[in-house]
């Protein structure tokens, strides 16, 4: 983007202060977001909501209080997280962003379909916003739903540079509700994010304080027997990994926040008994997956990543980094309910209280025990769908004997154990139709990939304990207009080396690739993602929808972020109708910074 697209007037200190006052900033800044009004939105907007189509935002660094401790964070219009931006489908949005920092910044409008120069990724589609400058984002709003925005500059996202974005529908939605609350989940650290990054590179498991103990060993022996326990421990030791590497960064440094509030602060979301309440849940964290439930209340999922889905009643759902879910709840009784968002690695939680009156609270559920990665994370099931001949740097002839392998030399791999995989010509669990389709070239449009695990809830959740949302449940409310079969398939492997903390696509970090991934303008293609690592990855494509092929035929759901489980093979259909350059990356912030990032060029 050329410099002529900026308003490039350097600001004097007097002008900065004057502009700050005009935007409602001042010495009393750093408050928790005013949009998180306990009574939510009924017929009027809460204080702290920036209603479009014209919005002015000012970004600065300031001292604020988080969980009772003074710290330095990024704020937008005086709050951290930033203000709730409310637009309406059919508007032409005009968003003026002023940089009051001493470093470059940006805003990416996550999940919005817009021109590439308005997408907000420095070095890909625009130049960034330099100190003292204002950049005006202009784009037509062609969608509705629950989204969010965040910085795409350095580690600013980790330090509060995030906020919710709601787009009201131009036409009546197919469900009714009396009140709504926006629930923004974030993970806050009092450490310098660059120190976290260095620590991760220094020692695998630096933030994992839940490693297995000798007591766990004897418990495993009692349950599984001595020989299987020793063999499994030996396998993990050879891979220089831990079966409890669930999250890279944990509650040992993170404070988990809901709408900027710590669990102890107990933010209240109010309701009147008998009302139907819409909860717009956004995972705006840098690195944390959450399992969300409200004990005593059934939730009905009605939207995923801003797109309507056919209603799914659940007791709990897992929300990956950057995903959003809209749920309806109907509290009938005059009592409080805990909104409980437990981190996937069980090292902490965020919480709030849904209540008829302020100051109420309900019982907080006990945290579950951390789970252990099993063979499914190492490929015994999910990785059976892979073409193992494409795994760079590996000698597959010896995979049946793990003891003969030197895992330190498995370049591009996250030590995804290969025991029992040699000799596999086809994925396990394939239907005859799938085998025939593979033999003839392609699966039919909408078919779930062999090696996908859309029906599994994921690590650490007992599916028999309560009804948990899975990707297989998601069914679009209406079919996508483009019904063409894909003209080609593009397969990418999610790769990494946990010991050196290197993350990549197809074994190459972003700094090592020679050019972009190419999509032909208006082509219909199938993107296949194969997770060769033992960690979940939320993969985000800018500028275009990914239609998750979860077996729902013409009603496969549209998503902007796909969670790919360890060892899993998933696919999505894409209509490449967005000409230009687009970011494509893992939305775990430190994974992206470590190299799991590419550029997609549509031309």
C-alpha cells in the first residue's frame, strides 16, 4: 500500500492530548470495557459501544489494573480490551484508526470479507500505521454476526490490543432473544511476550507445571500394567516430549479474563427470569483454548464464526483461538449461574456470573484433571490418512520399530509417533465409497476426509459426562451459493519441532519459503490440512470462507478458523473470489511468529 493512502500528519504533544480528549481518553483511562454492561444490550447501546458506520479509534499504551495489579497494556479509546464496534449489514464502514503509540500498529478485522488493502496485515496488504498517523479503513459490510478485531503487529495482541465486533443483520434472524451479552475471552500475562517467546525456544515445556510424577507412574501401572506403562513412558522420553504438552503457555503465567475481568472479580451478566439471552462468545486469546459451560443451563448453538447454523442443544463447547460461537440460554429461575470457561490444559479458568441481580454468584465447578496425550495424537488413528511419502526428512522404512529412530533428526515434525503406521496404504475406518472415491481421484463435495475426527470432542473431555459440541454437529442454515465440485486439491501439512520451538507448513517456516501459495481467481478448490504435530492448531484464512467438509453435504458450515486436532486430516472447500494477497496462518500467536504463516495470492 502506498503512503498516499495514509493521513500522514505528524502530531504534536498538544494535538495528541487534544485528540485523546476528543476520543474520551485521559488520565482516568484503563478502565475495564464499558461495553461489558451487566444488563447487556436491549433497545439501546451501552456506553463504550462505537456504533457505525463511522467510527474513530485511538490506540495507545497506558497503565491499567488487571486482577488488582498495575501493568502496562494497549488500549483502544481508553479501554482494554477495546470498545465494542457495532456495524450493520449493508453499511459502508468508515473506521479511522489513530496511532498514539511510539511503534507501528494495525487492526485486522477478523472474519470480515473485505478488500485486501483493508485487511490490516502489515507486509501483506498494507504498510501498517506509523506513530502519529491515522489510517482510514473503508469497506462495504456484506455479512452479519459475531466477530472480533486485533492487532497484526508484533505481539500487541497479547497485551490487550483486541476487541469485539458485532454486525447486526439487515433482515430478521430466524431466532428470537430478549437480551444479549458479548463474552470476550482473553489470556493476560504480566511477562513481556518476547520473554515468553524466548523461554519457549529455550526449553520445551517451560510453562508446563503439570508434568507427570512418580505417583502418576504408579497409578498408570495399577491401571495399565507395568510393561505398557514403561513402554509408553519410554516412547515419550525418546521423543523428548511430554504426554501432558497440551498448551505451550499455561496458567503458570496467564491470568484468564472474561471481558477484561479476572475470575476473582466475578463480572456479572444480568437477566430477568424467563428471558431468552443470546451470548456471543469470542475467543480473543493469544494461545488458549477454552471449554465453556454454564452448569444448570442448556445452551443452544445458533452460529459459528459469525455464520448461522441449525440449532444444536449442548451442555458444553470447546472454542479454539479466534473462533466465535453464539448460543441461546433461557434461565427460568431467580438464581445465579456460573459461566465457566476452563482452559484446555486445566491450568486455570475464566468465569462470570449470569444472574438476575448484581453481586450474585453461583458455585464454581471443580477444575478437571489434565489429560494425557494418547496414540491418536501421535498418528495411530488420525495420521493414518496421510501420504507418508511426503514427510520430508523421514525414513519410513523403520517406523514399525520406534526404538531404532533418532527423533532429534525428524526435521519438520513434532515427533508424532509413528508406531504401527508402516504398511498403511489407506486410512483406517474408510467406507467403501471413500475408497472408491480416492481410487478415482477425489471425494465427493462435502464428504468428511478419511482421518478426520469431527465426531470427537477432543482431549480432556469425557463425552459421556455431558453433551459436548463437535464439528460434526455444525450444519449451515442455508446452502452456500457456489455448488461446484472442486477443480483441484491442495494439501498442506502442519509441521513443527517442539524442542526447538519451530512451527511451519510443509516443514518450511515463513522465512524459508520462496513465494506465496497460489489460488486461481474464481476457482473452486479443496484445501486439505494434515496435522503432523501433537498439538491443536487453529488455522485462519483471511479474505475468504472455508467450508468445512464435515459430512453435512450441501449444508457444510462456513468458518474463518478451523481447529485441527493432533494427527488429524481435515478439508475445506474454498471459492477463490477475493483477488489479492491474503494471510494464512495458525492463530496461536507464538506459533505464527515462529513460522506457521504463509501468504495466499489470488490472481
